[in-house]
């Protein structure tokens, strides 16, 4: 009897109905005490463990649960707490922990950024201030808990030292080695204590090796894992990578570890085995079930893959697992009541994926055969879905006829600019906002009531209209130049379009963690995407009817809609991106013919979609720019296309931003102004640009001097004729008064900057 094991890499924290989110937020509001928070979150954690136990997983991850973020947990366990917070050493208490992410009166919050190519955000460690020390062995704490409470001999999960230091900031590249070396003994200590407590397997996540790291970093890994192997030989370390293949496979596959965790979904890992083989002394922890998507796996096919993998490993040195932590998928599909049964049959969320892993492991251990019903079912369910995938032949035909010209505007930028200046009649340094305005409790509650059927469509629509009218008036009083309708009708910029396009569906409970307590509910793309009727025209036209100023139409771009959805993989992603672009193109045209002269198409997810492998960047960026242009190119020269992105570090994708051919781009910069300005010094950018002049993520109302300084600094490199004044991002998370106060200051700053320029000229 073989003993191939099943494993999991991480389980969603948020609970089936986001109980976790509610617990955190109640604690922040002061509605529950610290011990109540711990009680609630412990219950969720144990429940998660119990489920994995019941689903028959052999290696259950422990220590992957968090009260916010696992990188923040790692920082806290090593005492890496910037000095600006109230921290006096020792174990980091809960209030300090949350100060890092929420800021305090006198300390700004830590930076957060996207976790590899996902929409999960981690808190960036700052390594310039303290020497790391082991303040608490979290892994041990949760290992013991699982053992005592549920009799689980868990597999502790740690973020590896090289990945941790790579993701941190505040040091110079020269110090990289030294820093890693400071952490290594702490990892040794953690592992020793785990060994004493009885742990056998430990998963050390080193996803940084699924990116293009240098040979020097590989050498560091060799030395670190050599030390660990020597000091703690009794622990079986799995060197875990995911989201791409393992780079430097030839060298890294020889690391002195017990197991190598590879992603067989997102990188060509199989080719690596074919080319270089697999070391005899190691376990292959094979990620064969997609941890990033919600579609069911064809278990017959997966079994064949597993058979193939077995030819590379010795006897039963194989572990069957998801391709990554299941943090990136919703918890369970069993709560969904509104999804077409055929589609539901083709879905698999975290719990269902673990069941798939269990089945595959049973097949591998000859406890089941692949012609058994449960296995065949998966193949049949996917077969049945095929009719849904290709739901609309006319879309495929339209796509096949597309040419490069379809994605080109008729008139080049310089000429468009001249015509737009003439027809729009905007002042120098025009002021505007990014689109959304405060989503107050009232707005949220009214939408919930409408969704629950407690108020009629008419009542809801007239409520939205009232909000629009109120804010058009406010924006006029503020004397903004280009107004927005405020996006009151939208819960989320992607889900909103997902609900209206064909080929999409939205779930009831399909939440995944995005940052902290904030979760998103990505729509599912199951079929051909298509537009059937105007989506945003009604609100934009209504807003425009109330004012003589221009109101911007507001859409989410094709790349962002694709990247923030769960997309089935029967059709290539680039083709679906074109489908979305064509659908948006029809919406853009509908807005234009309804008299909207400025249309913004947001692409905040463009950058995060960059492949981890740099060799794949060009292909991605080209298809992204093509899709954006396809969505926006059919308008007249006088119609001004805007786009918006919520990050500023785009030195390396500068030319692609230009290739979008948007007339105006607004980007976030208030927290990294200097860097961005230098990007513009080094590159020529002819189009118009609005660098965010204040940070909307904080409730603080900016001082006029700060905004003026930001404007002045930008004007050192960007000509006043091409500069727009706007906040960093949408205002939906701010309250009404903060928003009005901040915008007042912004408009005032813009006006005085304008005066200075006119005087000079
Ligand atoms: N128009 C959107 C808003 O203002 C843009 C949001 C975003 O960039 N994430 O909310
Ligand atoms: Zn933004």
C-alpha cells in the first residue's frame, strides 16, 4: 500500500460568511473587547482546521491564519515594528499590531502592496530600524493549539526568510545578505522548538523563487537551507513556491530540504521535471489543483498528471496539494442558491478543492479507481459546461474579424488634443475627481434594502438620482471643472459590470480577502462576454442634464474586469479580454451618442496582472494595451478618453501606459511623488496627466501648502497645459464632510497655481 499524502498550503481566513471581517471591524469600533475578538477568531480558526480534518487532508497547515495579514504576523513575531508606533519591545500587543495598519494620531499606517500577482495585499516590513529577535514562536503556538484542541499533527507554515526580506523595504541591496543572515538563526530556533513539540513537516513559503531572482539570491538560499538542514535535521522542510515555476530549478532542486513544492498550474513545472528530472532524495509537493480559480478540476485528467509525476519520484514520495494557498478563493460553494445548477456543478471553492485533493490522493493510493462515479462526475460536469462557455457564436465571429485599425483612433493625439481644447473649453490645470463619491451608510443600506426586495426598483433609482443631484450641486459649489456622477449605483467597480454583461455571474458568498478586513467578491466569467444594453448611460445622462459643466462617463477597463474576475480557462484569457473590450466599446459608444464628451475607463489592475516571469511581460502588456484601445478607439477626436491607475511605480511599464493612447491619465502619487516626477524626467510623455495631489486613503484633510507643493513639484517636469489636478483615487471610502473639505482645499490650490502661471506667462 502506498502512502501518498494530501496537503493544503493555507485556508481562507474570512469564514463562510465573513464572520472574521465582522469580528475585526467590531473590535476596531470598540464594540467588542480584545478577549471577545480572540474568542471569535479562535472559533473561526478551529472550525477551519476541523473542516480540513473532516475532508481527510493529511498535512493540515497551521499558523496560516491571521488577524490581518501573514507578512504583518511575521514582522510582529520578529519585533519588526517601526519606531513611530507605540511599541516597547516584547510580544507585540493587539493595539500596536493594528496601529501598523490603521495608523494612529501621530503615525501614518504602514505601506501595503500587492502579494505577487494577486489582489491580496500585504503590509510591507520596514527593516531599517531594529535588529530582529524572536518575540513569539507563532508557528509553535498554533501547532500546539491544533494538537491539543483537535488532535491534529499540523504542518506549520512560515514565510521564508528570503521571501520576507525581499518583500521588505528600508535597506540597501548591499545589506540583503546580512539581513537574511540575521533572520536565519531565528528560523532555526523556531524549527527547533517545533521539532521538540513533535512537528514533522514544516512548509516554508519562498514564492520569491517563482520570480526572476538573481544567482546571488540562489546562493543565499543554498546557504540558509544548508544551515537549517544542519541545525534541525529532524524537521522535514518543504521549500514551497507558487504562482509560477521555480526559477533556477537546476540549482534549487538540490537544496538540502525534504520536499520541493511546485505549482503545476501556473508555470511549466512539468517541463522542468522532463528536462532536469527530480532529485531522488526529495518529496515532490505537487500543486495540481488550481488555488487561484474557482472551477472544478477534471479528476480523470489530474489523475493522469499525477501518474506522470510519479514516474519522476521515488516510490511514494509525492504530496498532492493545491497550487497555492486557498486564501485566494472563496470558502465553499454550498451556500450559493442562485447559480444555474449546470454552472454550479462546474465550480469548486476551497472546501470543494480539498475534497478533490482527497479523492486524487485516494486514487493515487489505489483506494479508488478513475472509473468510479465520483471521479467520472467531475469530467462530466465539465463536459456539460462546454455549452455555456461558447454561449454566443456571434462574439467569436466579431473577434475573428478584428484588425489593428479597429484599435486605433482615427486622429493622432496632438490633433485630438487641439480639438478637445477647443470643444471642451476647460481652464488651465483643470480640477476633477476620480469617480466615486462617499458611499455613506445611507447609500449602502438603501442598496441592501433594494437587493433584499424591501424597496422597489423605482424607489432605489430615485434614491440614486437624489444622490447624484445633491453631489452635482456640491461639485458646482466647489467649482470643480469636470464633474462625476459619483458611482452611487455601484457596489464594486467590477461586480457592477459583471452583473450587466452576458457571460458573467455573481455569487452570494464568493468573497476573498483583498486587504485587511476588506474582501471582494469577484464575478465569474463562464461564457462569451457580450453587451446587450446600455449600463451606465442613464446615470451619466441624468447627471449631465443637471449642469453646464462636463460630467465624465465612468467605466471599468477590460484588463481590470478580467484580472478581478474568476475566468474559466476553456477560452484563452486574451480572447476573453477582447470580448470584454468589445462589450465596453459598445458602452463607450452609447455614452458618446448620449452626449457625454469625457469618458474615463479605469485600469487599476493593469499592473498587478503583470506576469511574474519577465519574459512574458511584453505579450501581456501588448494585449492589455490592445484591449484598452479596442474599448476606447471608436470615439470621435473631440471625445476625451481618460484612464486611471492606483499606483505610481510604473517606470518599467511606461511605454505601455503610453500605448493605451488615452488622452488623459490620472494616477496615484501623493505618497511617492518624488519617484514619479523623476519617471517623467527620464521619459517623454506627451499626453495629459493628473498626478494625485492628496492621499484619499486617510481621513485627514490636507493642508493647502501640501497640495501646492505637490502641484509645483509636478510642474517642474510636466507642462501646465497637460496637467490636471485631482485626488489620488476614488472617494467612496471617505465621509461627506472630509470629502468636501479636502476638495475645497484642492480647488483653492489649483486656482492659485493657475494664477501664478498666468502671471508668469
Ligand atoms: N472610478 C473608481 C472610483 O473612483 C476608480 C477606483 C479605483 O481606481 N480603484 O472609485
Ligand atoms: Zn484608484
